[in-house]
C-alpha cells in the first residue's frame, strides 16, 4: 500500500473520557476512577485530558445532574498523578463563569475549551480573555457546528481568534457531520484564521463517522483532535482514542500516544465501568440522523420511559424544534406537550 | 394628569422597547434618550418619536436635566458603566431605575416586592430571566420552604443585544442572587442559553424548586396560578406551558413569555418582561413623586 499523504503530520489528541464521559456515567465517576484513568493516560502518553462535570464548569445542577464530587475534588484527585499530561476543562458562558475558571487554574488546570453555540461566539470574549490572562492554553469551541454554514462558522471562529483563542474547534456535538462536511468546515476555518491559530475537531460517533471525520479534519488542516478512550462520551460516544491512534499509526500521523496501552485501558478499565455499553443504538443513531445534541440521549431515554413515549420520537421532535446544547429542560417540556397532544388525539 | 419626565440611557434593544412602553404610560413622559453612537438606529427612532437625543453619553444630558425637569432615569447600558451613570443622575436629584445586572440598589420584582421597597434613589430590575422566574420561585416559597431553586432561561439570539452578551457572568450572578433574596430560596442558580433557531423561539423559562418537605401540591399549584395572573396584568404573554410537575421534592414549572411586539417581534418576551417591569416600578415612584410623598433632592450641582 502506498504511503499516506498525511505521513509525518503531528496531531495532539485530547481525551474527553473524564468530561464527555461523565454524561455517559450520569456524572457518577468516582475520584478513584478519575485518578486511575488519568494515571493510565499519563502512562500512555496522552498529551491532554479534560476533567470536569460533563457540562463543564458550573455544570452541577438539576438541569445537568449533580456529579458525585465537586470539580475541585476531581482536579485534586487527578493533578498529583500528572507530569506531562495537561489537564483541561470546559466552560460554557451562561453556565460557567470566570470565577470558576480562576478556581480551576488554582487547582492545576492549564487548558480550557470556551464553548458557545456555533452562531454565538460573541458571548465568549470575556471568558477567552480570562483564560489567556491566566496563561492557559485557550481554545474556542463552536458547538453544533452543523447548524451554521461553513463560511458562517469561519466568521465565528475569526471572532474567537480576535478575542485571543489559540485554537478554534469545529464541534460536531450531534455526530451529524459526514467526512465531506468536516473537510469543508475545517478548510473554511483554515482559509480564514491566521496561520498561527490551530484548528481542532471534536466528533461524536452517532453515525459511525468519528474516526473518518477526525482524519478528514486532519487532512483539511486540523492539528487537535478530541477523542475518548473506548469512546466514553455522550450519545454513541466520542471518537474512540485507541482506534484513532491505531489509524494514525498506520497512516504515519504522529500522536505520541501508545496504542497498546490505550487499548488495554479501554478493555480493562473503561468498558467494565460503563453503565450501558456506549454504542450506536436506535436512540444515539437518531441523534446523528436528526442532528440533535448528543447529551440529550439519556434524558430522552429516561423521560420516554416515564411518560410512555418512544425516546426516538422525543429526539426527532427536539431536532424539529431546533433545541441546542443546554436546553435539557426542554426535553421534559417536549415530552409533556407530546403526551398532551397524543392523549387529546386518542380521546377524540 | 401631569407626568414625570424621564431620560432613557442606552439606545439598544432594551432602551428602544422601553421607550414604547413609556409612551403609553399615564404618569411617565420620556423626554430624552442617551446613546454613544451618532449613527444609532435607536437614537434616530427616538428623535422620530419626538425625544431629544444625545450621542455624547450620560454627560451629554447632564446640563439639561434641571432645565427639562427630568426626575427619573432608566439605565439600559451595561453593568460596567451603571454605577457611574447612577451617581451622576442621583447627584442631579434624578431617581434611577437600573435595567443592567449591576444591582447596586435594591432588587425589584413588581408582583413580589414592589410595595415593600425601601427608600432609595436606585432600584434594580435584576434581569429578564429574573423577572420571568422569580414570581414562580416566590409562588412556591410562600407556601413552604425551598431549599434550592434553579432557573433556566432560553432566549432567542436576535433578542440579545451586545450589552447582555458582554455581561453573561453578571447576568447569572445577579439572577441567582435574586432567586434567593426575592424568590425566597435558600440557594439559587441561574442558567442562560441563547438559541439562534429560525423562526426565532419564544422566550422559555424553566423553574425547578426543591422543597424542604414533601410539596403540598394543591397549595403550590393554587399559589403559582395566582402569581402567574399577577404577572399577566403587565405582561399578557406570560404563560404556563407545562407543569407544575412534582417528582419527589422537585417542583418543575415550564413557562413561556410572548412579548407585545412593540420593538422586536413577539418572540422577544424577554424584552417585554424586563421593560414592562421597569415601567411599572417607575410608575409607582412617579405616583409618589406626583403626590409629594417622595421628594427628590439634588446635591449642589
């Protein structure tokens, strides 16, 4: 077989299993599990790992669930076992605050994803500037990228760059994008942003496209890829890190990660602690098909059972109503409205 | 009936929507609008509606306050400049209604505490989310103790101006503080989501209260219905969509707020509930000024 055109490219893998993975565990990962996972990833040479509540700073709430421990407890459990691996957090303005980012920094966090919906970058300038003032590696994170056009997303990315973001992410929160979409979006950002600004891609595997999309992103100019060991994450999970590293090894893309150590970790540590096997099932596939925020999955499953409505129907309705990340309250609201409509129909 | 003359500071979404509300008031007369951009559409609209305008900021109107008999100011700029604006207005004997999240004066949610506000020269309207959700939190907490209340406001992207976008942290802090101070919850949290869907979504608010004891469902439901009716007196589009849903000690209430469509279309109920509450609050003070009960005193200026 011929040598890949990407041979020699360098990519920073950023693991999400201790943040996005919190969604898949209903925020119930223990500090011991966090420390064990972090140790294994440090050992496997993973350069960056994200550690917080699934919804990031400020996430502990009725809306997003209460984690087993505070973020401070998680960071304090993880920080001592890290040497080369950098610990990061997620901050969504409107939920998390700059005060919480300062606390994170005091507990050893050195990188941050500042996240907004794909059209709302201008809610992030204070928070991006705050990350930079703290000396943190600061990324802008444009969620639900498929709900903007490629050129529109590039404009939002340019705003984040102007606020000080060193990296801007194309974030496929719904696992809806196909490789050709990723190519188009990442290329649009690459054309628009300064050469010194990095581009990241964060995928979900709802359509089984996690790895293909991540490779398409690298080919179009991305140098940071969010993954998760064993894919532990919302929906059908993130791009599985061990498999992504295997593909990169084959293509000669340099990640610096130890593929065998990661596949051992996936098999021995991550799969045994899953409450449900994170996979493409009918609900998570519906997310990817209809373009719905991956975190809605478990809420829709629970409320579907409570109100006797198929979760798939609820998810499709949420997609139709164009609900976005952070609107988890609208899942119950939608289920209640659907229930009323259905009862009205059966009575009539 | 004579009216109390007012100045509006800020010519963005909130200031412009407020102008329409004040134009209909029987006791308030908007005379000036202050902006910082000579090209501002808001200032042009205000001029068309017969107001005097300045693009020189608050300092541009200070020399005219006494001559034009201005007694009430509304600040719809940003939390960062509010304190200075308020001090300048107060020094001229002008009462300040604060629509930014600065919250340096007492907090006001009209159906909850308008009648109990202490003597002050500055009153704060919290935030649109606060105005839309605190009546509900109070509706539960006046029945029984609320250990924790959480509110989630979803707002249409087109209805959120630059000021609010640059003040999201202040928005969440001020709102969560008020959920406790005025809503009566022991602890509070506020979340805000901006949704760009087309056509724009109507402002939605979800309120969760965790009661200390098992919730008295009948009493809470009755109390909530009464509070909703009170808000509907000044915001007719304030509506219960679903709930109250009782799950253990959790009470969930799902509201929407449709606006009157004065400035932005009806989806922007967040503008209406804020400006209608500010107008109602100012009217109460205007009545006191007109009756002589409230005497505004200028410092030596």
